[in-house]
C-alpha cells in the first residue's frame, strides 16, 4: 500500500498520516520531520535545508529527491508507506513515479485535504510539537495530558516556521507550486479530496472510507 497525503500547511495531513499509520501498521514518512531531524543533527542535508524552511520556502528539489530516494530504499518501507509532505512539486511527483516504475510499483491513492485559509492559520499558530517522537498537539484542539509536555515526557516546542508571517508564505508556496500536483494525480485517476474542516475523528473516518472504497 503506497499512499500520498497532500494538502496545504496546517490542514492536518501529518496528524491523519500518524493515525492511519498506527491503525494500519504502515510506515509514516514525513519529509518535514526528516528535515527537522537533519537540522538538529547538523547533517549536510540539514545545513542545506535550514534557511529555506525558516523562510517558508521549499527546499530545492534535488535535495529532497535524493533524501527520498535514500529513504524509500530502506527495508522497512518495502511493503508500503504513507507519504506526508512529499511530493510537493511536479518535479518531485515525476521523480517519485520514475523511482516506483523502476521497482515495478506505483502509488495506490492520493488523499488531498482541503480547508479554509483562516482555519489553517489558527491550527498552525496553536500547534505544539514534540522534537523527540514528532507527536503533534494543539493548544485548543488536541491538548497534551500534561501541560507543555508530550506523552513521551519531552518538553513541547513551537516550530520556528509556525509564525503568522511564515504561514502566509507557506500557503502561497502551496498554491503556486504544490497545488499543480492535484491536476497531475487527478489526471491519473488517483486523487480523492477530503474536507478537513471537521473534528479529528470525523476526518479520520473520511480517510478510512476512502481507503476502504479504493480496495487497496
Ligand atoms: P512540513 O513539516 O511538511 O509542513 P507543512 O506541509 O507545512 O505541513 P504542516 O506540518 O504545517 O501541517 P500538517 O498538514 O501536517 O498539519 P498537522 O497535522 O500538524 O514541512 C515544513 C517545511 O519543510 C516546508 O515549509 C518546506 O520548507 C520543507 N519541506 C518539507 N517537505 C518538503 C518537500 N517535499 N519539498 C520541499 N520542501 C519541503 O496539524 C496542524 C495543527 O492542527 C496541529 O496542531 C493539529 O493538532 C491540529 N489539527 C489537525 N487536525 C485537526 C482537526 N481536524 N481539528 C482541529 N485541529 C486539528
């Protein structure tokens, strides 16, 4: 099973991908998490990515494509995965297709979440994340059991790119560069759109329904 969760920043694709991964015992690959780990470990990829992320811009395709080529060769993902945050440009989408073709496989379904821009902003500004296990919380909608701490015991942080100014830039980047993937995957008959303007459980149910109806 190879799935892509697509959608603007803050729509909830990471939260839903984590839930789906747990429910179906499938690997969740989030490029944002891979990049943030690379930054904190000061790796070559991290050093290349840092300024782009903090400005709300996309990390260059060649960096991301190489990162994902390496990740998708690992033994834990050979039976499938849910991709969250990749691909994000047409070039990345085509590179993924080529890579899968070489291995005789393909994407099974793309779920594209949509949500009004004002709600995206509210979700992002109230988000708190765990730098250790990557769990995601919200000050209002998904509060941690202990204020300020993840269930794994690590102190929660606010992402450096979760400011109102950066979010506006990230949404513009999504509309200009990532939204072209909607037509790309629609043209291949792979895309289903899901309204993310519902409670967490209701969005999860909608995702589950898409999965069941796709008979993957
Ligand atoms: P990345 O980490 O992928 O960020 P993003 O795509 O901007 O998405 P977010 O993580 O902001 O949002 P999300 O949709 O996952 O929402 P979440 O579930 O957290 O990328 C960061 C940066 O890395 C990019 O800007 C770019 O620079 C770089 N990058 C990454 N991938 C790249 C690529 N392929 N190419 C180039 N550059 C790349 O939810 C948001 C909040 O809402 C949370 O607080 C959550 O608790 C809450 N919430 C979720 N669902 C609901 C709900 N139904 N009701 C109420 N609250 C909800």
